[in-house]
C-alpha cells in the first residue's frame, strides 16, 4: 500500500489490519454499573464497542487501541482501564 500526499491510508484498511496489538491498557466493563447509555459506543474512535443482544456492550479487542475515551466519558464509571498482559 502506498501513502498518497495528504492521506495516511486507504479508507477501510483498518478492517483488514487488526490494530489491538498496540494496546498498553484495555477497557473492562462492570456490568452492574452500566446504564446502557451508549456513550462508549458513540465515542469510540475505533468502533470497537459492540452492542450485545441484551443491550449491554462488549469490546472487540482485535481493534481496540486502548485510548481510554470510553472509560473517561462513562457517566457511571462502568469501564475501567487495566494493564494489558501479553
């Protein structure tokens, strides 16, 4: 893949390249605190927060880079960032 002037990569290439290996911290849910507000899903820049059938959410760790936006913006503190063990 070549990089064009003004661009980083072709659109959609992150679906092919699993970027979760870059993580230092990973998000973990406390479902007892979750109120299903969907902010984590809406604010995730990697679209790695997926809604489950029961209305709760799960992370797609293949693509989550561990930025912590979901944990920072969760109004109930239902998401914590833990050190990734490799």
